[in-house]
C-alpha cells in the first residue's frame, strides 16, 4: 500500500485518520483523547454529552421543568456542561498536544448556543468543529469567533456549493476540510436527498470527485476532503491517495472505534457488533428529524416498521372510494375509509391494535393501548432535543411548535439514545451503525471476539487493514 503521509489540518500536522463524532454519549473525551494521542484527529460528540461530578459519578440528564421551554433550557445547560467536560478529558488524555474536534448536529436543539458555550468554556482545547445534519451556514461565523477550524458535513457537491455561496466564502481561511458523508454507507443520520433513491446506492468516488471539482472552482485546491462512511481497510481506498481527481484526502472512521476498549457503549452492544451479517443495518426514515438514518435491525426498529405498515388513509368527508365510516378515538369521531381499508383496520383491532392514532398525512396508524400510552407520554415529556421534532411537534421558535400534528410513526430520539448509551436493553432501543458493521464478523483482526484498544486499532488501520 502507498505510504500514509501526514497532512496539515486544524493548524497541525496529523495523520489523515479521523475519529467520527458519534452522539449521544458514544464519542467521548476518553475515545477522542486516545485517538488524538495516536496522531490522528479525535472527535468527541457535543450532542448531549455526559458530565460527571467531583467523585466521577455520571450526572443523569433528568428534566424537572414543567414546560417544554423550561426543559429545553435544562437540555442546553446539560449540553454545554458535558461538552466542556469532555473537551478537558480529551485534551488531558492526548497529552495536551493532540488535535481535538467537537461534533455537533445543526438540527439539534440549541445547536448554536451549545456550540458557543462549549467553545467558550473550553477555550484553547478544541481545534475544529464538525457539523452536519442540516445546512450549518452559521458554523463558520461561530468558528471564526473562537479562531477554530470548521468542517461542514455534506453528502453532495450541491450541498457544499449552497453553503459556500451563502456563507463560507466569507471565511475561507478557517475551512479546515469538507466531510463527504456517504448517505448509503454511513451510520446515524444521513444526507440523502429526495431526488436520490435510498435503495440504489451511488459509488462514492464520482460524488467525491464532483465535490473536489466544486471546491477547486472556489480556490480550495489544498483543502482536504474527508471521506466518511464505508471506510474499513485503507488498502481498499489506495487509489484515492495522491489522486488529482480527489486531491488532499483524509478518512473518517465512525463505526470501528465503537468496538474498542475505551468505547463507552455497553458490552451487549459491542457483542452485537461482532455477530452482525450483511443487511443487518437498515436505512430508514423514522427519525423525528425527518432525515434518513442507519441503525442496526432489532425489535425496536421492527416495531416502527410494523407500526407504519398498520396504516390507512382517511378523509373527513365521503370522497371517492372513501365511503365507509369509521370511529376514531374515545370521542368516536367519524372519518371515512375505503371498504378495503376498513376491513384491514378491523383486522388489526382484532389482533389487539385497538388504538387509531392520526398522523400529519391524514392517515391512521393502529397500535396497542400500551404503545399508544407510551407514545403520548413521550410526546408530553419532550425536552426540545431537536430544533424541530416531527414526533412531538416541538420547535425552538418563539411559538414552540412546528405547527403540524404530532407524528406517532416516529419516536423520542433523546430518550432512546440516552437509554442505549447507558445500559438499557439494546434490542429495545435505537443502535446507530454504519452499513459495513457486518465486517467485524469477517475481519480477522477481531477473531475470537478480540476487542482492541484505540491505539491497537489505530496501528492496525495504518497498515492498510
């Protein structure tokens, strides 16, 4: 394999190997500091980051506010405190010399406030900000305020052009790199557009070459592209090195660092990673963000799939084929279904899915009474973890609402990600993972259930495997 040469990023010479930031509470100061100490760029998550008391005990993120707005303020405070704490841990473990980045999601609740609070509270400890899940126009302005580099996450040249034209051309000197996150390969939330088919993946090379051409048109020939999603063995990407069509390039690893000694995810999650098979990660659109996302197939995801399958279109009046009445809810309000859909609905009710819940798309889904109660309780307990949530209809705007009906086909993402990161039953929670996670079971490096330290993993990656 070609030599893996160092590259200048965030004001320092580093190996072009980056730890992908994963929230909630998955990429921490411990993993980040260990990765940065090896000579790459470590990235901790600034999304609801954990913080600890003076005795080293985890401070649970419990919400006491009676209103969503009050709980939202608590969430922002938790996020800032946790992010500052994790930055300090990363700095210390890297020996004070490692390259440390913080990752935030632009569509998370209070994103700007949390990012500013972390950068303010951890001045000098953070060298770069990566940001995706939305169109983070203002991240450049915030980065410039604290003299740190910014790394937008995009999934197409078109998205980068929009960001550059609107904002980034004003601060080109601090654009440290552009992360191309492949929407068909990466774990977590993905930037798949409405014009792209989730079932027809496009090879990343052409999309990255197009991104590079767009960057060169903007005079960014020396700014690295960071390939994220689907990167496992570097030997498989050797033709990207010293390639003028790709230009300066670095590689981001999101899934592989999860299976390390330092990784804080529960042991059950680590063991699950070791036995995954091809196709065990589902690209779906149940997230309350509205984005596609990729997670391990388990009963949690299966229930969401089945919930949406038990769905019929209704009308408020008799229109077209919608000619038969159907009573909804405790009030027995009448809506109209087609005769075929009424028969389907009655069949689901006979199976115990007796609660019909309305969606924003004039459909009804059918769930059990227990699931209906859980959905309503989670919607009421919303703490504003997103800038706008389809599940609860929360928005951080002045009105505090998206203006749309709540969507019972989704779920409380804050609740499940906190649960899965902190030891709840992984089969009943959302487990983000990249689509190449099945390779843990095939890669001889992990034979007999071997779990490496981050230093061992980093050394292995440098060999090309």
